[in-house]
C-alpha cells in the first residue's frame, strides 16, 4: 500500500449522480466521512473524501457537469440566418466551445484539475457519455496536461456496481466520442441548411397560424423528418384506401359439449357471383365431414430482457405514457438507484449477472413477492435462464430493478407504474413459458374446407406475474376423424375491407427501430419535436396524425422525387456512425460521404422548391407579405466602403426591389441598386478576385427572360463591386430598383440613390456598356439607336457644319447620325469614326457647349449629368472619397468624373453653370 495519497478528480454527468457516487464511495473511505464545498457553479458542488483504489490511497474530489459541457456551432460569420447561402453550411467552419451558461463549471474543472494527478470520468456509459467525457478531458488537460485519465464503467447506482467500477478503471474510448462528434456535425449542417431553406422560403409566403407566427421556425431534422414520414405515409395509406365489399361462408356447430365456430379456409371472395355459387353448393349438400383433428402442445414464451425501445413501447401500450415522459421517469428512477441505466440496446444478460440475487431482492414485496419466492424454489421448476434477444451494446445490461421498494413517498403514480413494469418484466423473463393444449379441427362441406381452433392453458407460468400479456382461447367439443354432422348454422356473410389504423406510439417506435432512425436514447426526442413543431398530433389512444403543415412538407419533398422523408439516407448514416464507434471507418470518412450526399439532396431541393410551394398552397392561403424570393436574402456581400464598420447585405425592400445595402442602416445609407429584372438572387461563397475592399462575395442572379435582351443568359454569377460588365449592361437596359420614391417615409431604404459608393469613390457604372465610353448611358448610346434608314453620311440640317465634324478627343473625323431612342428619337448627333474613341455630341448642343465639355446632355432618362450619390450618414463619408461637398454629396460631370462645388450663377449645388436655368433668362 502506497503511503502517499494521490489526488483524484472525479467527474459525473449530473450533480445527483456525483452525490450518489460520493456517498457510496465515502462509506468505505475511512477518512472521516465526506466533506462538501461549493464549486464555481452553485449547482455543481465538490465532494471530498478518502478512498482506496487497488491498495492506493486516494484523496477524492467528486464534482459534476450537467450533460454536455460543450456546444457545436458555426463560426460567427455563418451563425446568422441571412449570413450566407444555406448550401455554404455544408463546408462552413464549425467549432466546439463551452457556452456562457457553463463557464462556471469549466472554471471548477480547471481549478480542481490543477491540484490533481488523476482524472476519473463517471459519465454515462454509452457513446453520448463518452463524448461528454472527452469534453471534460479537453478542459482539464488544458489546465494540466499530464493528468492520468481513467473511465469508470457502471450501470446502476448501487454499492456493488459503484465499488466494482472504482476498482476496475479503464481508459476512455475515443472511437465512441468520434461517432458522436460525427453525428453532431452531420445533424448541425443538415438541420441548419434545410431549416433555413424551408423557413425563409415558406414563412412569409403563406399564412401559417401556429401561435407565434413571427417566430415561426419550420425545422428540419435528419431523424425528425423520416419519423414524420412514417406518420404521413400511414395517413396517406388510410386516405387512399377504398372500401371493397367481400363475402365469406361461416359455419358453426353446437353439441352437448359446446359450440365450435368454423372459418372458411378460402378466407373471403370479392366476387359475389362466385361466393353465392359456392354457398348454394354447401347448402345443397350441408353434411360436414371431419377430415383432420390435431392436438399439440403450444408454448407462449416470456419477453426478452428489457431494453430502452421495449420499455418505451410497452409503457405506451400498457399505460399510455409518452416515450418522452417514460424516459424522464426512468431517468429519475435510475438516479435514485431503483433501476439500472435506462438507455441501453442490450436485451440479454451476461453469464456473470447475479439474476437470482435480483429476484431475491423482491421476495418481500406484497404483490409479486410470492411469485419471486416460487422462482427461487427449485421444486417449483419455474426458473428459466432468460432468452437472448440478439442485441448487445457492450455498455450496459438490460434494464432491471436494482433496489427493492413498495413505493416511495416522492413517487408519482407513473413512477410506481414504471417500476412495476421493470420488476414484472424481469421476473417474467427468468420464468418458464406458458403451456397450452391447442386443438385444430378441419371439416369438409361440399368440397369446401373449414377450420376451428381451441386452446386450453395447462400452465400459466410467467403469465402469473406478467399481467400485461394474455393467452386466451375457447375449448372445442370433441371431434374424431370421419365424424359427420349437420352444421347448426351455415351463412353467407358480407363485409368490407378496412384500412390499417393510425400509427400508435409503440408502432412508431418500432418503425424507427427497424429502420435505424435515431438511437434508443434519442427516439423519444424526435417524436416530441414533431409534436412541438406542430408537424403531427397525438390523440388519446396515442395514435399519430400529421397536421396540414407536416403533410404539406412531406408532400413537397415527395413531389421533388427526392425521398428525404424516407428513412434510407438516415439509416445509412446511423450505420456509418456505428462503424466509426467500432473503428472500421474514420470520422472524416463518414463526414465527407454523408455531407456530400446530403448537400446534393439540398441543392436538388433548392432547385425544385416550386414543388414545395405548390404543396403548401394546397393547405395554406397565400400571404400578401413581401417575400424573400430566395433563401438567403440578407446575406453579407462585402464590407461597407462608406462606414467601414458593417457589411453590405443582399436585401429586398418593401416595394420588391433588390439592392445591396449597409447593415448599419439608417446610420449608414450606402447602397447598390440591382437590375429590376431580377427574379431571384442568392449570395454564394465565391469571392471576386479583383474587387476591393474584400472579400466581395459573388451573387447568383436569375433574370426574368422577357425583361432582358435575348443575347443575355437568364442565370448569371455576378459581382456588385464594379467589375461586372454584364451586370452593368443589364442595369442600364432594365433600370434599377426604385429610389427617391414620392411619399417614401423617412428612414426607409427606398430613398437611397442609385449610385454605389462601395469602393470609397464613385462607381464606374456611368460608363456606356455598349461602347465603353463615359458621358452617356447604354439607353442613349448613339451606336445602338441609329436609324437604319438614314444614310451613313449626311449633311447637317442647318448647313453650318460639314458632314464630318472633327473629333474633340482624338482629332479624327465625326459623322452625323440620327438617334432612334424613345426619349431622343430624331435628334441629330456627331460620332467619332474611330472605334477606339467613341466620342459623340448632340447637334443641338454644339452651340450651347461650343467651348465646353464636348459631350451633349441627353434629355429624358439620359439626363444623368447631375446624379448624386449619398455615401453615408451618421458615421461619416467614405474615407478617401474624392470631390465631396460638405453635405457628403458627390456630383459628376458628363464624363463621369466626380467634381466638387456648385453653380456659380445661382449657387445651387444640384447643377452647374452650363445647365443653370438662370443662365437662359
């Protein structure tokens, strides 16, 4: 025995478990009992005592966490719903961290770990508990890296189990933790992407009255949705059922020994004519001849040992308790030490289990105690080793009683019921099967065969204690082969086919278990979420029906052809995670395969979202609220170049226009308007390699075909940073979102001017996208709208100038043309013949601007020479912005260059002297 005591930090999963384990271990410590002190968290206290571990004296400090110590979430860049395209969540960085409400627990662990040499983890012995164990390890080893780490395996909070666990410490299993990490990351990415997608697509499109409509979240879970699929599929099966009439021949015979009812071996016929012919044959020759009599011994076997799924199913079937409530009550019974760990897949006991000892604990019970005594009596021959159910999670034994009780003062009726179920089930599974004598009699009437069955119970055995099972039957009169008799009744009866019933909770759990949806510890959570999210309802008979919302969602995905509501994909994922826990696959392999598969499903669903909208329209009324159009409006596009403090985000204004505006509005009013012909816009993860300041995320646009020229594609991946010539062209052709709208209230973003200042200087969107020259717009480009009927070279109408005016930019010759735009139809202008120059001037401006800029001022929509761009308020103008007046307004010359100042004739800053109305006077 070592003289020096080793300091050991023990960590349990819950405060109540820490207290129970500390009380059990301290009773053998011999060091003056147990001392209690507060930790950093007032709910997680520290228990100190001495204990011997394999002849090594230990100073034990026992504390606890409260379930998972860490959370998995996306980086801040992706956490907000509108921060990115949901498809980007399949690659977005994730991190595991201790949330704010558990920082005190972390501080306790860090402080205690620094003082200790060993770390012993008393977490629940399943994959989830192993994952929590590694969260504790990460925190403790960060405080002290050389800790010696052990794992305590136990299945019940009783002295025998706890001391055995303390004396047989093992190392933690990283594979189990990796399997849970993989599941958490898969569920986070899939759930977040589909939840954002369908919520933002449908929330404002339809009137969905579920109470708090503003906070409506149409969640999607990779386990939750296939569970809903089972409910909807059964509901559709019932709805699709068409009753069909059938006919059957029934026969009975009454004698001194009783009455026997014979059923037709054909079952029933759907053809009435055929049935009536057979029935008439039987009535014409009604004599029945006994052709076979079978007497055999039959057995009704007791259930397999109890695992979590069976506990939930049987509690639902016998007591109408929900699976979620069943697990809550079972957890409380476990923590109080009355039953073993209630989350287990195992349904067979190991050979080392003291089954007789468990039975012996129940001998004193006033109800089932006498039966337990009979089990222990060898002469009664009632004992039978329990059958093997074929499932073993290698972590916990089947659920069984661990402490005797006739009922505790703090128990509710459900606690008593569930404890009774666990005890009776255990006693039944170590009992002999029920024995019965079954008789089968077959008769022949006019060539048609009928059969009657009777049963007599010889020994009830386990049925004496397991009151939930029954094995009834009626006794048959005695018949011998060859015996003949005239039936007492021979009738032709009709009936109709009936649909299957709605799924009960036990049925639903069975479907989930068979398909591998969820785990024994999580299935009840998935069912509860369906009810909480109003996707399904449960009636008094614990049978489920889908709500309109649940049915519409499943119908929409079903119409897409991608059966996301089916269990196949999730079943494969669960199998992959089991493979990780066994070491046959790595976490990275499973993540890559599963996420690649589900991203393909997501992109397909996004492409076919019209099917989801159509399905919703069958159940819900359309809303007149402004709709987002695409699923990631509000996604950040680039840093704001005006305030330099916020991002600019894709937005849709109340009047339906799309724009990219600063998220600090109204403090910053920086905005870039987008073409009015856009039907959908979605921010991608692609970054423009040229535009600064960055990153500038590119946007996937979809245009309305009838509103853009035929030579442009409907789909375009564009950049709003100023480098995208196609976007500039479509902006000029189709116009932009509304701005300076009459009657727009203060503070509305619809007031923003169309010019972007995202680069800190004025955008170059004023350049003509047809000829790449400044001074006119695409709408008014002379080279686009020359009247084709005019000759290529004509004289000036006034005769003052020759037909070839010298170019004021390059000196080359200019030729005269006639514009054919709506606003300038018939106006004459001169255009430089050099393709590299692009100079032009309106003829009627030559006199006005004889010594001026050399570029004419277009009328109507082409008049853009004094367009202002508001570059931000509150936190100031863009740094480095050139030629801005004191009001933060930038003006441009006809060539598109920013200038400062105001009209020297009248002092008005909105125009310059060459266009001043006072000058005309």
